[in-house]
C-alpha cells in the first residue's frame, strides 16, 4: 500500500498503519543474521534488547550492530508517513528491540499520551480536557517486523481509533486486554513496518507462534519534544547520512533550531 492519500486517511482514522513488503526477504535475512552473530539478544527474562535512551544508557543501542540497522532510520517508505503526523522536523527519541518466544505473556494495554496515559490524571467516566502544558501526541513508533505476527501468533495489539479518545480506558477493557472485543491483532507479514502513535492504546499480545518474534522499534517525536533526558548516540563504526544525523540531534524549535528533514542535500524525499 503506497497510496499516500489512503495511508494518511487510515493512519488518521485508526492511529496505526501496517505497510507490507517494505523489506525484502534478503533484507530481513540480513538483519536476522546480524542479530544472531555475537549475543546481542538478551538471554534473561526481559523481552527487550539493544535499547538506547529512555530508561537505557545514552548509547547507540542496536544501531551499533550493523549498517542495515542504521539504514532503517530514514527508510524512504516510512518517511512520508511519519511526515503526516510529525511534520518536516522530527527526531529519533529512543529505540529498542523485542524478542518473544512461544508462551511469552502479553503486556498491559496502555497509551503514553492522551486520556488513558498514566500521567493524564483523567477521571474514569468523565470527559478529559488536556491541560495546556500536557503532551497529547507528537510521538510515533515504527516497528519493523522481522517475523510474521497476527491473530494466530500474537504480537502488536491495539484499540483502533483510541488515540482520539476523550475518556479514560475502562477497567473492564483494561482487564480483558487482548481479549477485549474492541482490541485487534492485525496480520503483519515479515518485512512489514507497523507505524502507530503512542497516544493509541496498545499492547503486546501473548506470543503463540512456534517461531520467535523479533521486532525493531524506532520511536520518533516532533523536534521540540523529548521523552527523557537521555539521547540515542550515533554509532562509531558506521556511516550516517546528513538526514540520519539530523534525526539524532538534540531537541529544538522546528525550522528555527532544527532543520527540515525533507530539504537535506542527500534526502531522497527532499522538498522541491
């Protein structure tokens, strides 16, 4: 699905979008091989690996594991879609990978922003009017799926349209999790990219697949925002384009202190 008008409509309507066949079988195999090389994947109880910024140290995370991970930063198939919600000036806020094996449990339905955010202080059953200094949007995740997921396997789960909700998530839905009638687990073939706003109520569904789930999450936000005081660092041994370096910049006012990502000399999506 490369029709930008359709992508814009569905992303706005649902709060998420699945773009299939973004990566070839060869590209998926290369990324998978790089993950298997040393021992970058966690062997403990955590499902996360290769984290950078957020709750992790300021480091490159899995960007340091190979050039193909860096090449995903500004993949030409995702940049126009990110532009829909984040404008011309945005940055990579944090990243990590998710690894799941058969039987790994689900995560809690949640949203990082909006009425159901843990910091929103919204009252159940009452209309939520955000404070003037509250962040209600401006963060979008690109989750690269290196293995197939969907209703039969598990993986990404969400409540479509919940990013526009003005009421706190009811406890009956929160308790039901992925079994809630309003929750969906979309089919996601290997090589797909899932884009979703962090204001969307989402979760990780129980992994029922016999194969291992592997997903790479790149989290972007508008230029003047940041989730934490830590930053994703540029990898030392791999070459970044000018646009990729901009994505790793410090927060700044759009166009004043933070340049457009679509006017860079080496940008394939440069504005006319």
